[in-house]
C-alpha cells in the first residue's frame, strides 16, 4: 500500500515536471507551425530570457566583464533593485527586439531553404545566444526570485497523510510546480483563443497553412514571423522563470530544451494539445521508470529515457500522437 | 598560368576518370603527402602535436565520417559523440582483452564495432527523416554515454570510472601510453587519415556514393529509379560509424590517453563535428579537412590573441568563441551553404583562367 502511494507521488511529481517540459515544447510548436522552422534555440532563448530578467532585476551592468577586461574599469552594478513586474516587462521588450533582430538578420535571408538548413541555422543561433548571454550577464549560477511561492505544500501533505499507514507523511508537492501548472494552463488557453479568434492569430494560421497563399491575400510574412518569434520569446521567458526559480539560472537550463524534442516527437510537431500531453507522458514516464527500473540498472535513467521512448514511438507512428499525417510527393 | 588542363592529354579511360584530372592538382597532392610523411615527423614537437596537428587529424576522420552520413546521404545525425565513445570503449576493451594483438587491429576492430552499433541506431532512419531522425540519434548520444558511465564492465571496474590506455607499440615504438613521442602519435594518425580519406573519396565516386547522393537529393525518386533505400541508408550509417569509431579510438588511445566519457564524448562533441562539416562544406572530403582545421585552429588563435595579446580572462574568450562559432555557422549557411570547399572550388575555377579571365 505504501509502495503504491509512493508510486502515485512519483507520478504526480512527474506530471508537474511534464508541465515544465510542455512549457518549453509549446514555444517549439508555435514557431514550427508558423514558419516550418524547427527552432533548436528555444531552450537557449529561455536561458537568455531568464539571465536578462535576473540581470535587470539586480541592476547588473550588461557586458560589465567585457568592459572591465578591455578598459580596466571596475564596473558591476547600477546599484538599484528593480521590482519584478517591471523587470519582466522590460525582458519581454528585450525578447521582442531579439525577435526582430532574428527575423532581420537570419530568417529573411533563409526563406525557401530546406528545413534542415534552417534547423542548423537555429543551432548556430543557439550557440551565439549562449555566448552573448554569458558575456552580457556573466556565466555564474544565479538565483531567480520574482516572488513565486517555493517549497512543499504543507496543506497537501497534511490532507494526504491520512491515506497511508504510519510511515507515510503525505504527498510532497512543490508549490512552485502547482503555480507552473496553472501558468501553463492559462498560457495554452490564451494562445488557443488568440490563434482562433484574433485577427493576427488567423493570419498566423494562414501563414502556417500556405506561405504563398497567405502572401497573396495581403498578410505580411515578415510581420507574422516577428510576431511568432516574439510570442515564442515570451513563452521562453515564462519557461525560463519557472525553471530558473526551481533550479537556478544556469547553462543546464538550455539542455531542458533538448528534453522538449522527444516531447514533441510524442505529441506531434503541429499540435499545441500534443505538446502538453507529450510533456505529461514524458514527465510521468521518466519519473516512474527511474522509480521502478532505475535502481536495477544503475539509476540516472532520466538522461536518456525520454529519447529512447520517442525513438521507439517514432518507428510505429512517425507523425506523433496528434500530428498531421505526413504525405510526401515526388 | 600553371593551373589548367590544356596540354594534359588523356589517352585511356583510367586517366580520364582519375581523382585529380588536372596535373597541377596531382602534383600538389603528392607534394602535400610528401611533406606530411617526410618533413613534418622530423620537425614536430609536443606543443604542435597536442595543440593542433593530432586533434586536426582525428577530427578530420570524424568529420569525413559524419560528412558521409549528412553531406552525402542526407541523414542528419547528432549522435557523433556517442559513436566516438563506442569506438573509444571498444578499443579499450580490445586492448585490454587481447594485449598481444597489434594496436592497429584494435583500432580497426573498434571501427567495426561502432559500425554495427551505428547500423542498429540507423534502423529508424528507414521510417523517419530529417530532424525527426536527428532526435532519434540524440537518443543514441545520451543512451550510449549513460551506458559507458553506469556499466562497470565497460571500464573494467576501475575505481575512477575512467578508462586509460595501456602502452602498446607498433614495430617496437610506443604509440599509446605516456611514453609516446609526438612524431609517433602524429604518424599513426596520419596513416589512418590518408588511408581513410582515400577510401572515402573513392567510395563517394562509385556506385555506393552515387546511391547515397540519390537518397539525399530525393529519396522517393531514388527508390523509383531502383536505388534500394534500405541498403543505401544502412551502408551510409555503417561506413560513417566506422570512420567515427576509428576517430573515437584514436582520440582516446593516441591523443588523450585517459578519458571520462561524459566530458570527452558529450553532446558538445557532436555539435563540434557537425559544425566542422557545415563550415567546411557538406558533401565534400576536402571540406571535412578544411572544417576540422578551421575549428581546431580557431580556439587556439582566439586564445593567443585575446588572452595572450589583450590580456582578457580565459572565460570571456571562451564565451566570445561560442558567439563567433554560432555567428559563423549562420553566415556560412546564408552566404555559402557549401562551405569552405565551395570557396576553394570557386578559387580554382578563377585560377584556371588567370591571368586572362576573358
């Protein structure tokens, strides 16, 4: 009985981790739907957003390290402490500027290239942003605090303790995870509403269906791309805040993005609900696998379980759970 | 002036289809070989060998291997680091299990083991394509690294979890282990590079190479004209993994000597080698060399200029290097998708008409 309860707890925690994967995966799906680009840089975008947020909040001087090294000065901070909300708004601004720059300097020149070329370009972008983020704000691990609740929820622990016997103290669920789940739900609903009912959202879907047809009815492709990269930047910021608050802002954040790839494989590249369901499956699957089989084969299976699951899954259903069927013509 | 085919008459089909149809190219090739074999071993010292030349040679092998898969057959792989790890660990197991057999055979054996593993992870490529396949190869990358970390049999139950190469000799001269001279390291890598590059160049000109390229350009169309996709894709995975496995074995046994798998063969290595072939040129053997040389040289150069010349801290230089590499990838993809190899080709075309271009 207690074992079963532990398994349930592991499962719930897996669901919460899955929500965070889904948050990153969401950004991928948005860009893929609107421009057919598989954006490898999404994870680094999240890292960059979180770094910028922390930097602004703490009043760090951008490029301080570089300036000190070249001019021999001793700059560190502006000496203010920005309120979280203002810092978040400013970071959104930075992400929009970044989206404009990406469109202007990269995408515009790569129109009509093969998807694989675009994919490799985003790998290049990921490296560039990683270096830029480190040079601007420094590479040390930072703590991110925007006032989100932290630590286990006592209320849930007390309420569920009665389920088990003496050795069972109730489910441990991080309050941050609950907030993340709520935020993800709100984000998905608002994105769906946006793309279904707003004018820009419809334009976005038109571009996703057919670039040329969209152009011919007067939709500006460039504007839509900037828009969609801005939204992806915003989603990245949300994901960055959640992950950053959970485990600190550091390089490993961008590796989370890699985890989002198998999530997409499962859910299908073109489906927003797919991203959520895929995230949950991967989150629960890897936690349960680690819990049940992990101890037998040496542990740390979380590193690869998601990929192998996606690999096996792909062989049987290449388009994913909710993806559109892939049709190829000569 | 010198670089032209005028006056270079071909009187047989063999001559007509040779690798270097222009005489100047042929002589240049022999001259490079002669310098590499007869001059460099005598002048090479430890710094040059360990900082530039040996890594360049080993990465060139890996880049040729990846280029066969990505550039010639069009199957994107992000599992290069994992496959290099297979080569390294296979080499280690062979070296310790059969200490009496020549190290060269161990390295080739490591290549064969990697080829088998590569074919196994290549099987999904029959059903999935493009970046779907890239993610599938990521599974290989993470799974293999985890496997070598967690299963003690692979590192012979050593306490540190590392593997380190015992001393092995070729004709009485140590080529692995701490007593290896720089020139011996260099020569064994060079021999592998020359043989493998020659084989790759000829494979890609022949039937196998053409079927790879047909699959790359449009797999359905290739199938219709009679290319067997199963055979073409799996041979590409096998040959590519063979090369990468040999590169991994050399990297571990000859170059590093001791290896910790997550550090030496992590995902960063996969990207490094992918970048080499993007910058060097997809679908070109020369490009693999050019890209490997470029990305081995760049960090050393930046470090000398920024840290040595301007006195920057090393971490700043490392971050700037990331930015430069990323920006270069994008610039190359936009301006010259066929990489340094295409620049070289354009240069040669210009040279043929020089000095009278009209």
